C-alpha cells in the first residue's frame, strides 16, 4: 500500500518508534507466523539477535522489553500502558514469557544476543528471530528491519515491498512522490494540499472514516498530554531528569488565566515537553512521524487551535475541521520524506525525525492559516532547511536529552517557518524537494557516531550521574 496518513500517525508506546514500536511489531508478526504455520507447539527454544543501533542503544530505548511484548502477541497500536507494566513485571518475576500468548518459554532481556558492531546491509536497525525444537532443529527464522516511524521491512522482501508500493501509488487518484508533483496536482485541480491527500486517502476509506480516524488520533495526542501533566518526579532510566511539564502547567494556569497571546510560546513548549516526557516514560503516544519527534505536531496544532487568528470564536466543528486539515497536510509532507529520504534517526540522524516533524507541522499550520499550496510548500522547506545536519546522540541511549527540549525548539521553528512563508507569495529560491534530497545525502555522509548509537556528541561528552 502507498504510505498514508494513518501510517505516518499511528498509536504506539514510547520511547522510540524505530527502537520500540518497530521491534514490537516485528516480533508480533513473527509470533503470528509461528501460529499460522502450525509450528508453535513444537517450539522449545528461542533466539533473538539485535544488530547495529538496536543493539547499541536498545536498553535505553526499551527495545528488548518491546520485543518480549511483541513475541507474546501484543501490537504497539493496541497494547495499553497498564498491560505493558503487568506483563513486563510478570516476565521479570518468573523469568518466563508466553510465546504468541500460549507457549511458556524461559526467556528474558538478558537472553538476547547484542551485536552493536554488526550492521546488516539493508538498515542499521536489524533483528533476527529464530525458534528451534527440542532436538535443536530450526523451525522458523526471519530477519526484520525497523526503518523509522514504526515501519518494518522483512529481509528478502525489500524489492517486492517497493514494487507493491509503486503499484499501489499508480492506483491512487492523485499520486505524488515529490513536492513538485504534489504542487502540480494542486495547480491542475485547484485543490489544496490537504484536499489532494484526502482524495488519495478516500481510495481506501470513506471521508467520514478519515475524519473520525484523524480526530481520534488527535484525541490520543490530547490524552497523552493530560496523562503527562499528572505525573511528577523523575523520568525512568538513570539520568535523573526531572519532569517539568506538571510544574510549568501549574505556573501557566496562574500567570495566564485568560489565554493571553503573549504566552503562546510557553504553551507550545509545555505541550511539546509533556508529550515527550510521556514518551520517555514509555507511555502511549502518537508517532508523528516518529516517537522521538512526537511532541512537535501536537504542540503546533495546539497553537493553531488556540492562538491562530479567529480561533477564539471558532465552533467545535471549526476546530475539528482545523485538526483534519492540519493532519492531512502534515501527512502529505511526511509522504515526501518517506519517499525521497528517511524518517529514521538511526539512518539519517535527528534531521530525519525532528526535522521532518518540524517541516510537516509548519506545512499544516500554513495551510490552516490560509496559505496557498506554494506557501505551504515554502513553510515545509524553511523548517527543514534549518534542521539540516541535526544529529542524534541521546545521552545514555535514552530518548530524554536532548530529545525532549529539541521537540519544543522545533515546534517554535515550525511556527516561525509558517509565519515567514505566509508573509511571502510562495516563490523561493530553494525547493522543498532540493532540501529533502540534501537531508538524505547529509544523512549518508554523517558519521555513524551521530546516528542514534550513543557513541558521539552529547552522548559521550556529558558525564552520566
């Protein structure tokens, strides 16, 4: 299937889409295959090998525990936070997991084989699952790659998946792979970018289903903020990072009782930090388009709903319209990054995560504030241009420093990019396509130390306490 809005915005658990959501999904697929192939009853042992970035920063990203949950049959979009806590506690206490929910195996995090220096050809986020019978004969084995945003690709099926993607795009009413093609559709049809995206989505679901689905996605984003604002204390993981969102929220409620526009940035910062503190806690978040960048789009959308001109008089219908239009536009830009580059921090650095999210958010805001397709494309270009070269060097392998604050900074960049674009007429020297290609090439040239391996930058220059 072609990449759609519900691929780019999916519900999962923190702290990482590529290191938590993708591995859980791959493990669940493997467990389901064992059941469908009739091999589950014969399983006596299990082996999991993690390669490259998954092995290097897996402990901080919750990769191993996510895989255990996936092997038990849980999917990231369906599992609830309380189920995560209950099952992981049970596995830790008994030393036994339930393969596909039915076969008890003595297996835990310590049994996984870590190969941080081995990079498989397809992607740095590689993992191999293998099960054997009592005699040691391998019953089933599969290798998967977590390629960012929770997307997974199976080894040996890359070409088939690419061909299927190309075929599905041909069937879309208004297919596009580049910003130039997207703008051409807008020019030929007089449609906005969100409308082009909506028409393509209607190839697989009704307009009402799209609307309901996107409003549900935003409700999960709001729920993530609400839960985060009730949590206090330190984030898990050993860095002793203090949660700031609850205190900031309490202060804002005292200082800004009438939602004064001069406080817009404090509110945007709050939403971004709240989402990513919840993500760092392993809570329920929306990949947008990744977990590490999950706070940017909710924060900018919050700005659109509360501080954009005219929203003080908006009805609930108007607000829902803004949510739908914003997310459709952001998704259209997200498609461009998935098609031409990457949204994986392990592949191209944080420019692929925070950079793409900032670009998507800028486009969404520009459209709901009345921008033309050319202005929307310009907003997306400005936001990414000033995130080029952004590294991914999380301290301790945890999605906390610099990740949480980085979401707030990138949200402000997105808002400024949208405002700059709306003050222009849409014409600009550097195209979005040129910036996306540059981001991809920059990622290829970037040292692996700065691509989610915790072996360079802040990860090695800041002393862990």
